[in-house]
């Protein structure tokens, strides 16, 4: 069987569900060694959509193929161009995860996120507010400290605040709450792979440097890769594609901790 490298466009979890959204979907091979399918949710950067996303580009070509070969769904949900994992986006992601487990036989212990820029930050926000749902997360040049980023690149501050329905002048507490660097304990059982370029002028490199250092101090599993001479561009991923897929697909086997679903999760995320 040859990898088609062309997405289907599905409404997930199903037509009629109020949380359903369009997803670009790369289904896996039918079966790989008799295992249940896994899933990688790709969260795109700012102004993306299910029709226009980082993962569709050439630097991610090997990632797409290897996930297919290893029996993983690759889904790109349309959560909005500037959602920054607001409540609506989080509910949609909840519904997609539950729906793929229920309707497509996805193993709940093989649910992963690969996020780029806004998508990496949003994956971290989702993980901090929905503990136990995600096995592992790879984030490419993510914002991890929104309070500091608001000072560094103020043009994005209003966009993040608006996504969460908060006026910019009242957003300080929101930025603190959203910042993954303030929630290292959320990643105690969630392996993290960070990739960042040392010439990134949109999200400075220290966001990944400081976050990885904090995770290590708190005993959390983290790998940090810093690319020399690369800025905020998709080409950063190309040399790390094999490592990204190995990291995501091996996490379920090497990091055995319980994964929760909405049916058995007693938390009340806000």
C-alpha cells in the first residue's frame, strides 16, 4: 500500500454534534501489528485552518508518511484562525478526542499533540487545563510566557486577549494563567519535545529555553532542540522529523501512566 499523502476532509466528531468542526484527516494504515490506532492532533499556527496548516508543507512530509506507516491518525482540526485554545476550541478538541476513541478505535493512551507556534502554545494550554488527556506533546517555537511575550511583541497581546473574551487592559491575570511556564506540574506525566530556532524574532528562543529548564527542575520529561541560524519558519522541522515521530509514537510504550477521558475525569476545567 502506498501512502496517498492527501487528506480527507471530515466533520468530527460527527455531523450534528455542536462541538463538531472540519478536520483535515490523514487516516492510518488499516492495521499495524494488530495495535489500536493512535492519533496526532496537529495544531497550526496563527491564521491557519483545516485547509491551510503547517503540516501540509514540505518540511513535514516525512512526519506525515511515518505517522501513516505506524498506524496513527493525523488530524488537523479547524479551531479558528486565532483561537489560542479558548473554551470553544478546547471543547472541540475534547469532542474530537472522545469521538475518535469511540468511533475509530483510537487507543486513549496514544493521543498526542504536535503544535506549531500558536498551536504549540495552545497544546500546552490544553494540557494544563485538561490533565490526563494527552500522552505527549511536541511544540515548535511555542510561546510559554504570555506575560513576557506581551511586552516583547505587544501586537499579539490584543489577539490573545480577544480570543478569550478579555479586554487587553484586564488581561494580566489571563496571561499569567495561560502561560505554561507557570504550570510545570501539569507535565509530570506528559513528555515534551521542544524545537526552537536561535534567531526567532516572533517568539524569542528563551520561551523554550526557560520552559525546558523549568520542566527539568520539576522532574518532568523534556527534550529541547535548538536550531542554529533558523527563525520562525517551518523549515526548522525538516531535520527533526524522524525524532518527532519517534518521540510521539514511542511515548505510549515507554511512559506508562493512566490516561483519562471525559467519562472518568472528575476535574472541572475552566
